[in-house]
C-alpha cells in the first residue's frame, strides 16, 4: 500500500469548492422496485427506434457523428414549421440550459447587476440554481403565486423581486415539481414583460393541453427547450433541443462542444420522429393513468394538485412526507421527496403503467392501515 496522497484543496477554484451539486433522483438497483421517482416514461421506445439503434451499432462507431445533428435538426424544423437555423440539439436539454447560462449571462462582478442574473420561479426545476452557481452568476428566484400559478406581470413588478432586465429567465412550463400547466397567453405576457433572454423549458409539454412553441418563433428573445427524455422514452440517449431566433441559436452553436450529440442518440431521435403516433398513444395512456391515480389518491385523503405532466405532486395525510417516502420504499415503491424545499410537505409521484399505479395504491393502503407509526429503517 502506498501512503495516502496529501489533499490539495487549493487546486480547485474556490467557486467550485462552495458549489452545491445537483441532486439527481436515485437510480437504485433493487429487484422488483417500482421506480416512480425521476419522471421516466414507463413505456419503451417504439420497436423501430430500437431496431434503428441496433442497425447503427457496427464498425461505424469508430467515426465521429454529424457535428450539428444536421438531419435531426432538419426534421425538427419541419415538425415545428421553421428552418434548421432555428434549432440546436444538445446532449439532453440540460446541456443546452447550461450553455444558455454561459452564452447569455455574465459571471458576477463585485456589484451584481441584471447582466449576471439567472432568474427563475420557485419552485421550479432545481437544476437552474446549480447552473447559475457553476458559472459564477447570481441566482434570482421569484416565488410563484398561490397554487403554483404564474404571477401576472403587474403583480410581479409590484412584488419587487422580479427583474425585467435579468440576462436570463428560465421558466419550467408546465411547472415541475407542481405539474401545473400555464396558458400560452400568460407566458406570452410574461415574455413581453422581460428584456433579457427567456427559456421556456417544456420538458413535460407533451402531456399538457397547450404548448408555447409559437412564442419562440414570434419573439426575438424567447427560446423553447424540448427533450426526447420524458415523453419519448429516451432518457438514456441524452437528446434535447432548443428552438428560437436564429441569432440566439447561432450564438449557442459557437460555444457548443464540437460533437456534443452522440451518434446513436441522433439515430434514435430521428427514428422517433418517424413514429410519433406510437408515442401519442402512450401520452394518452399516461394521462388516463394520471387521472385514475389522482382520483384514487384523493379518495385516500391525499391532496392532489392538478397536473399537465407525467407526474403528480401530492400532499399526503399523516405521517409526514419524508416518512411516507421511507414507508413506500419499504413496500418497494420509490417516489420523490424534496427535503428542505418549498415543497417539503409533498411527494412527487411519476405516472407509471396501470399495473404500477395499482401497486402504488396497494402500498399506500398498507401504510394507511399500519397507522402513523414511523417505519423501521432497513
Ligand atoms: C428532465 C428535465 C430536463 C432535462 O431533460 P434532459 O433532456 O434529459 O436533459 C429539463 N428540464 C426539466 C424541467 C426536466 O424535468
């Protein structure tokens, strides 16, 4: 055995030392576990997508993929009624969100100004403050209104927290973790009230009634973020994209890694676009399961927020949400709990298959019957 290396913390930037890393949902390897914690789609990709990925898995893996995902961008442009210069593809939409921070926001100087502000609503996607922190930018959270509603621009200005000139405003729409959908008209008014870049993060929009893609094709400062992860069953492949004004898209391309989207991801995403009806059937199944689960949980005393997504935010009856997490986990059902957050009283439950929904309800019934005793820890 060699002597342990002396640690040299001074080798790491102070900014990085002070960072709080993003906490992803667990990916445990427990046999038989019902995983309802990270909003993955319970249905597999279309069979033709799996065939396309297999067919592309040969000696060509030695080659670099297309650097700008050219064919995929052309297909996406066609889908959204624009030209490919309105589209950039990323290694998941997370990569593009990070690039937007680097592209549009100045790291904070001594005196913080709007130029270094990353503004977002609270609660929303918990990655945003991490991305701002990593860049040395300033987090600018603005509370959502009652029931996780989007505050209207007038009350935002009156509230005093809102910065109309923030360099970047990130809006999760429909909202996560609440699941609440926002009408395009409200988003349009919000965009009109902002001077900096706005990203409408539509990761869950395929489960909603409306989408705001038109705003990215109308305003000079609005980008819409989409992903193949949740609705299109491709989390593993990491493919997301932005649609928006060509000058903003061109700026993002400048700071993109040369081969940021892996080749099999491009193949899978292109094949996905050839089979949209398969996915639309899955959206309908997930929405039907969501409505069934909402009704059944309400019957059992849960407060269930309306959802336009593939998850539910629910306020359980006693015991506390953290104890529910453990009690359900002991019954092999994993949900998400955001400890020390504005939604600490709630659980977030991904919509699975009808079979998974019934298993969740059985586990809930067991916990309710067992009363309020804290579960024994494993
Ligand atoms: C899951 C999620 C993303 C990230 O999607 P990827 O394309 O897998 O990186 C972005 N925004 C929100 C709100 C999400 O929930």
